[in-house]
C-alpha cells in the first residue's frame, strides 16, 4: 500500500472512532438523564406518599376523637329517651330531653385524606395488612353514615302524635349509634397504628 493510501485510511479510522465515541456519549447522556428523571420521580412519589400517610394518620385520629366525644352523648341520650318513653307510658306526659336539643348526635367522619390516597395512588404502595385495615375501617364508617341517613328518614316519617313510638325510636337510634361507634373505636386504633408504621418506611 502506498503512503497516500495509508494516509487516506488513517483519517477514515479516526473518523469511525470519533463517531463511535460520540454515539457512546449521546447514549450515556440519555441513559444518565433517564436515570436522574427516574430518581427524581421516585423521590417525589416517596414525598407524596409520606405527606398523604401523615394526613391519613391525622384524619383517623380526628375521627377517633369525634367518636370518643360523641359516645358518652349517645349513651346519655339513649337513656334519656328511654326514661322519657317510660314516663310517657306511665303518665302520658311527653318529655323531650333538653340535652337532645343542644347538639347533633351524628359524627361526621372526614375522608378527604383517604380519598386523596386513592386518587394519588398511595394506597397500592402500602403493605397488604395496612390496606385491609384501612378498607375495613372506611367501609364501617360508610355503614355508620348509612345508619345516620336511615335514622334521619325514620325520624322524618314518624307520626309525632304517637309519642311513645317516637321516644322509643329515638332511644333505639341513640343506642344503635353508640353500638356502631364502639365497633369503630378498635378499628380506628388499629388503622392509626398500621398507617403510622407505614410512615417513614
């Protein structure tokens, strides 16, 4: 091979090496950018998960506090309406308990954090036992809300001329609300503990 031919081949080899190097640099840069983007996404997902879980723990604790506050009232109202019903049976005198006029019997559960966990896809990242505990709790809270609607309908449809029936109905309503709240108490504690364990995991 002549010196001119060797000189023509050398730049060509140098050109292929340069092209291969440039391709490797582009591929490496793209892979690095994808890895950084994936890392950033995972970090944001972890931060979102932690924020939603903290809000969920706060929501569960607030719902538990509402139950604790309402339970004594429900028990007292069940007894007060039962006593009023018995008085009505004996004397015919209709006595509406004054304490029943002071506040609503209903506990309005918050579920914004739970709904946020559903929408933001945080729930699928939880351990299965935690997920089952939360699902059972929020199902029971929904059943409690249904119970309240049933009582509201029954109260509206009551014939107020039948005082004994009305007082007995209200006594039973308060007793059943208290029973439902007692079922919810251990579920709220278990859910709070389970979600708290997930925070920081």
